[in-house]
C-alpha cells in the first residue's frame, strides 16, 4: 500500500538535456539500495522527460533496474537514434518537403518538419515495455503515469494518463487529463517539437510537444493526488546575465534556442513560484477551514543543473554528424555560437554521459535536502 502522502516525480522536457535526469535518479537509486521500488507514486513527464518517466514506470518494481535501462540507452546515444542524420536520408527528406511545396494543394499535404524522427519511434517501441504499465498499477507499485502533449485542434494541454481507479479525468482552462492506454504514439506526440518533428495523430487530433501549451506543469501530478513533488529540471539554476552589445542581430539559431529556453523553463518556474505563494497563503488559513475547503499545502522541491549546459554542449560540438553540423551552421549554430539550440539537439554519447555525471554529482551535493524530501532517511 502507498504512504498516505503521495509523492510525485515531474520530469520536464529538454531534448538531449534530459540525460541529466538519469544522473539524479541514479544517485537516488543508490541511496535507496538495490531491489527497491520507486520512491514516487506518481510520475509525470513532458517531451524527453515523458520518455524517462515512462521507462521508470514500466520498471516501477525496481528503481535501480529502471535507471540502469535508461542509462544504457542515454550513455550510448547517437543522433541517428533520434532522427535520420545521414546525408542520404536527410537530403531526401528535405527534397520531398521542398517538392511538395510547389504542388497546388501543398498546404494540406506538407508536414512542416525539418527532421524525420522515425528512428526515435523504433527506439521507443524496442526499449519501453508498455505492457508492463498495467501490471505495475495492479500490483500497487505505481499510482499514476501522465504524459503531456499539446493539441493543435483544441489549442490545449492534454495529459494522457494511466492510473488506479480513484484517479479521474479533469478539465480546466487550457488543460485537461484524459485516461488512455499509453504507447509510443503518446511519447512521439509529447516530443514533437514544431518545425523540427511532424505532428502526431492520436485518434482524430494532431499533437505537438507537450511544453507548447503547458502553462501549469505541476497540474497533472496534483490532479493525480500528489502532495509532495520532486521536479528535475534541465535549465541551469543560475542563468547569467549577458552584458553584450552585439554588432549583429541574433541568428535564426539564437532565436530558436531562446524560444526553446522559454518553452521548456518559463512555465515551470512560474508554476513553482505560484505553488510557493499558495503555500504561504494557506499558512494564514486555519487548519479547520482548510479541511472544510479541501485545501492542502504542496511540498515541492526542484533540482536543476549546477552548470551552464550551453557551454558544456559547445565542448562536444564536433562529435555531431557532419550533416547535422552543416544544417545547424545554416541557421548560425556552431561551437561558439550564442545559442542554446545545440544543448537540446546534441544526442551524442560523450555529451549525454557528462550530463548523467553532472546530475549524479548535483544530487549528491543536495542529498541533505533531497533524501529527507523523498523519505529516504
């Protein structure tokens, strides 16, 4: 049976940066010891974080085994496992898109995507045993798993979830929770960044990356019963102020990196601040009144990279395939470019290994606060 205080893990998006989350989880697994289940009852993930969350949920009976599975993939990653990066596939993909542009009905046929993520779909199907999710729920090892995507037609954030029976769908302004039998299509939808990857159809709707309309990243976990939350982010916790007077306008790559930073971090930071303010307000409300109104404080902790991931990624720029470097170069991204785009797209083993090591080191540095938060003392 679960502890009355339900603990949730929220894994945010961030492309290749999500390897950092594996390092944090690796440290937590070591503190907990082998052959122990998840210290989290609820898992909620968006974009690349949704992939990590789903893998953990599938192996909910043993945290160390789930982390080992994740580390095995991330530590051996290469770009070709996410999208076709070789010259033949990349050029033919772009040529087909260009050819359709000149067709009379191109607006209906053209999928505005720069990359073909077919390898990622195969990787997910081969490595995540979705059939185990129901087993983990029925055996009481997991309360809920939520994967968030953005609906193009409804212009809202949709959290697809599988959960125990007392978890119910929800509907709020610009966000909803829908019970579903989760599979790789939901993960592909959650990671489908506009213009980079094609939209994904689920039933009669098309979906994009879950961070696009996700104004309240804490919401799915709260609706599924969370009272205590750990958030593993992918943005450096102290963003330095850049005192620059550039002599040229920002490149396309710099603008794209800026937009990704905004998409992946601003909503989370705002939601964290909102939770903190609500907790402060609840402290002024008498306990009896709180119970009458069914209000409860939310215990939230966040751990984020202690180093600038843009600088870390720049050191590994040359391990990218030449075709990808050429493509990034066309939008102004290089090893010394003023863009964070590289840190999101650098799906290569040396970079991912360094992120895993950083996550593990950061978790150890915060063990004094992190372990008690998870009840591991």
